[in-house]
């Protein structure tokens, strides 16, 4: 059986030869190509639906693995916090053996924001301007002209 690409190519070639071909032969050939394209479309739709189901399954698996990852990370953080607490309680600075050296590291100072509103404006950085496609779309739909922008319409395939 021919591929969708071949069927489409044949259909286009036949359309170019419409004036030179016997109308009955032309119509029969076009109908057979139409039927073959429709059969291919149904096959494509089945494959697309199967792949869409795979995507849904993969998304669920990603969620499951992400939850598992978060649980493992939480366990790691809890174990580290327990060790830090034990080191402080027992006044231990370091544990060393042939595999590990474990000690509490003193991290560099970091800023903890208590109330952003109280910080003077001198400590704020200006942010770069960012286009709002939502505002541009709204303006264009309301008939305003926006230089450098236009509304476009695209197509997508709907399979029910």
C-alpha cells in the first residue's frame, strides 16, 4: 500500500493533468486516491490516539517519579538535619573513617528577607521590559494597530 506522502503526491499530479485526462478515468482515479487517503487518515488517527495515550501514561509516571524523588530528597534532608542536631548535642565537630569525613560546614552568610516593603529602593534592580502578547492580542482584536505585530491563524488536526 502506498504511503500518505505518495498518495498526496499522486493526487497533486493528477490535479495538474485534469484537463488532459478523460473525465471518467480522472474521476475514478481521484475517487480511489481519496479512498486510500481516507483509509490512511483513519490509520493515522489510530496511531495518534495510541501515542496520546502513551503521553498520558508517561505524564502520570513522571508525576509518580517526581513524588518519589521529593520523598527521597526529604528523607536526605531529614537525615542531614538529624546528624547536625546530634553533632551539636554531643559537641562533635567531625567524624572520620576510611570511607567518609563528616563535619558541619559553615556556609557563607545569606540574606533572609523579613519584610520586602521596608527595604529602601536603592537595593532594587530594574527589570528588563518584557512584551505582553496577551495585551498585544487584545489590542489587535479591538482594531488597534500594533507596529511589528499581527494576528495570525494556524490550523491543527482534531481527532474525536
